[in-house]
C-alpha cells in the first residue's frame, strides 16, 4: 500500500495529464456519451482522492473505504439481478407486445433498436392476434420518433399495419411503460399482461418498472447486445436500477 502511495505521489501529475489528454480525445471522437462521462468522473475522482494524505486523515480514509465497500456490494447484488434476465425468452400468451425504443440516427435505426425489433419478430409472427405497441418518442439527433422508425421497420418485415400501435411521447423506460399502459387502458383491457421486448441488460429494470406501472403480468424477450459494449451497458444499468429503486 505504501509503495502504491509513493508511486502516485511521484508520478501522479503525469497520470493526471494522461487522463486529461485521453478525456479530451474521447470527447472529440465520441462526444459526450455515457462511456466518456463515466471515464471523466473516474478521472476526476482519481485526481482528488490521490491528493489526500490518508495517514493524516484516518477518519476520512475509513469513510471512503466504507463507501467503496457499499458500492461494491450493491454493484454485485444489482448486476446479479440484471444477469437473471439476460437470456429472457418467455413464450406465454400476452395481451400486448411492447417493444421499447433505443435511439435512432436521423431516421435510421440504431444497432440496439434493430436488435430489439429483430428479437420480437418470431413471437409477433407466431401470435398474429396480439397487438404490438412500439414505444419511443423523439430525442436529439432524431428526425422522426422512434415509434415511427420502429413501425416502418416492422412493416418491411411483413407485420400488418393494423396490429402496430405507436406510443410516441416517451423519453425514458418508465415513460415507455406508463404511456403504453395508458393506451391499453383506453382500449378497455383490464389487468393487462404484456410481453416486453428490449435489450438483455435492460430487461430486469424494464420488468421492475412494469410492475410499478400496474401491469398484471410482465413477460420478456431479451435481445442480445454487442459483446464489446456490454461492460459499459452493465455499469450504466447499475446506476439506472438504483434510480428506479429510489
């Protein structure tokens, strides 16, 4: 521990400069997305924490270690819950299918959103009587709503337009489910059972929020997410689950 402290004290400034340079490069290349923001937050935390004299501030050291311990334990618990739904592939009969939006670029589907739509096709085609709600509003950099983009894609896959219902106001997972339930309530369906289609890392939180939104039963079909992006998605989901639980 003392060797590490000495190294950080001697080489800390160089490490700080390297981190700042990397952050600037990441901002130029990728912009202000979650991964870059997370890297920036970790870098700032490192710069601040390394300057503390822990031999002098023993109480502060204990507080920091306790906080890190709480974060570590909660991370393990939440990620374990998230992992339980990574491979969700329920086949129960539902009243509605709800496909959750995940961003578009202009009018083009993001890879994640296309994967969600593709994951829904087998179930939708096997249950032609079940209505499909495509849920997603319009955000920055999007020329149309996610709901319209999803509907357009499903039409190209041979899904009947009469089955597709657009929920085009939502900007979050909670709103996806709340606004979709409003549509279902207006249709007069009591105690609806839904089939949620979303990304694997997102399924646990989506089902949890569906319970809070008052659905009678929540089934799910998980779409695979890119392996190289999964670590970032899992970290982001840890924070999102905490927010949903509060």
